[in-house]
């Protein structure tokens, strides 16, 4: 990550200007996910290993994320803090 440019395996994605967290990398169900959060504009982005955005993102978020398969259904869930210091869980389709 360099300013608002995210690089994943040599592919660059230019994001909106903002203040970004360090990228988080997750490996779930034989798939790699990369996430960054714009803590200024409260947007969380999620990409695959080819720098392609995951459908439905960005979503509202105010922190770095954690990702796991909470209910063992082979579809990961994402946990993030919202602006009110509560947590939100998103299911990745």
C-alpha cells in the first residue's frame, strides 16, 4: 500500500483518497483475500488475490477487519467495528 494505491501480486488498484489501515491478508477455503479500511471515509475494501474487488464492497467500517468461517459453511464472515464502537458481521457470498 502506497498512499491510496494498493498493490496485490504486481497489480495495482487506485482507491479513493483517504487514510488507510495497513492491508490485512486472509487465506480461507483455498482463497486469498486482501482488505484495507479507509478510516477517514469509513469504507472497508476487500479484494481477491488477483486484485479484483469482492462483490458488494466497499462496506461501511471503521477499523481493520477479521475474517474467518464462523459457522463452518465454507463461506467466510467478516467482522468489523462500526462508528458506534459496536461490531458488524458480513457474510461473503
